[in-house]
C-alpha cells in the first residue's frame, strides 16, 4: 500500500489575523518542491459549499465540518491542504483532527485592539456598535486552542517567521523532508521531537465589553493603574473603537 504524503494545516484565529496570507505563503513554497497543494479558504468557498447557511453556533460548526470533510479527502489523496478558517469552536476543530489524522493546528493570534486598528473594512467597529450581530470575538466567543502545534502572534512576527514555525512542525511530524525544506528555506533544518505550544494569550472578546467605554471617568480613573493590564481584550477594543466616550463622561472638567 502506497504511503500517504498528504496533510492538513488548519489555520484558526479571529478575522483579520493573517490566516489567508500565511496559507498563500506556505502554499507557494510547497509548490516549489512539486507538492500538490490546495487552499480551502472559508472566505472564497461559501457560495459553493454552504450558501444559505447562517452564523449561529451550529451553522458555523457545519461549515467547519464541511471544510474538514473536503480536507480529509484531499489529504488521503496526497494533497497538502491549507485551511484558513476562523473555526471558533474547539470541539469541532478536534473532531476534524481525529477524522483527518495527518493534521497540524496553527493558531494565528493578534490582540483585538490591533485587529480594529488595521481593519480596513471597518467590520470590527461596526460589530462593536451593534451594526453586525454574531461577530466572532466581539459579540460571539472565539475559543482558542488549549495547545496547538504552532502559535503565531501576527502582531509581533512576520509572515516568514510564522512560516518557519509551520515548516519546522511539518518536519518534526514527518510530513515534509529536510531535503524539501532545504530547497524552500535555503537552509538545513533538523527534525525535533513533536511538541505542542500552550496558548497563553486569548484574543476573544465578550458582548458585555462594549459597555465598558460608557463608565464615568471618575470611576475609571480610580482603578486605571491597577486594572489596565488585566482588562479583557474586548474592553480594550471598545475603548479603542469609541475614544469619545470618556470625554463625554467628564462634563464638569470641560466646563471649567
């Protein structure tokens, strides 16, 4: 029986973290060593695979399962599959891991306030203002993996640095060879015992956080020094998105 050389790289993370960019970068380099590669990007496959499906938790899980089913078929047929997909819920991601087998999870993380700053579409600010309901990371939770083969902090690491982590994980698991990576990266890479990275940063947000910006300035100032570092990402995001709220809460100072 011929050995399977296919695998799936599942890139999860909130919208705008750079999953699609990373997938395209990895795919281009795998093609340099004559690998059959497919990208299953949730942003471009909706009309074909789940047209008419909504954005409830169950419906989102249906989308992730369909992508996982296609990824599994391709993997078994010796294709390197890259799946950039928010896939916010851990349970269905783990189901895909068990079904596909030759699989690595890549968590692409970025602080919510950074995502708001660099979001050219304005979708995060619209979600914070209530214009977009059921938005993952703002009004709906994102569940980061407890541990993943690769964790990339896209606000701190370049695409090349993140790709290096992915290639190392693929080598450690025996999904690619050191000879292939010598062509791709230009350097000799050695396999290490496969490991998973514990996730310590959480880029999720909670619906109630949008109310944080409306607190009176006097109350906020009393605890700002002690609580600023521990504020939840969504609370910080709300303050980034609505800076005028604090000014409105201090009319007496302005009057003087």
